[in-house]
C-alpha cells in the first residue's frame, strides 16, 4: 500500500505540472512556453520533494493547478460549465487542505465579478453552490465509513457531531493554520517562514525565479 500511495502521489504531482502546461498553452498558444512552465514547476525542489512521499501537498498542488486552468478557460470562454467545474474543484480542494481557501476565496470573487451578468442570478448561484457542495461530499463518505470501520488514528471521532467538526475544522492541528504547533504549543512564525522562503527562492526555483520576478 505504501508503494502504491507513493506512485499515486507522483502521478498527482505530474498532473499538476500537466495542468500548468495546458494553462500556459491556452493563454499563449505556444506549446514551448507551456512545456517550459510545466517542467519548471515539476522539477522545482519543493513540488518534486512532495511528489516523492504520500502527503496532502501533491493533491493540493493538483487542485490548485486545475483551478488555474479553469480560471484561464473561464477568462477566455465565459462558459457556465467551466464555472460549475470550478465550483466542484473548489469543494474537492477544501476537503484536502484548508489553506487553499486563501486561493479559492479570491478566485470565486473574481469569477463572480467578471461573470456577474451571467452568473449572479439565483438559479445559477444555486447550481454553483450545489457543485461546491458536491465537491465537499467526501466528508459524507468519511462519516459513513466511520460507522463501519473506526480508525485507530484520526482527527476526531466522525461518528459524533463534535468529532466531525473537530475533523472538519482540523482543530487538533490548528484551524486554517499554515503550520502545526511546535512542542511548546506555539505556531510557526509566519514572517520568519517567509524570510526563509525568500532566501531559498534561488534554489527552489532553479535560479530562474528571482530573474523572472
């Protein structure tokens, strides 16, 4: 099972690179630019590292890349189907990693603003909401499975309402926290982390990132 999960994780990482490739090709109509973008992402240090082990980050990266692709597609076509697909992916992404809400929130605002004449009608908004709820449906599956097979290690007992919300809000980790608490119960320092990231940007982006910025 561990080997299979690691292979799946690698495929998810590759899928994120492919989605970014398609996004750039759709924007620029230049396959070479798309290949460069996809490879630049896929072979960067952190995406590569998190594609080698079973963790939430590769799937989170795939959802993020799919949302980028759908945003690009909607910016070109203004298709309701694309908006519905985006709402579905937003819901799915939120079941995997809470921090993507920072991405989803601004995408939703942008889509509703640029598509306000077509999307901001009650029936359409209801459909968008239903697509988002459908994306959140893995939580329902989680509750059903909890009654059939109690997990030895889990965030909360999903058979109870309080346990479900403990898991949903990941309160044991820190709701919407970008880092887990340390041994002293203190959260990782966000500003310190951003400074360290800036220092490592040269290596993490194959030395090209700072030049592009």
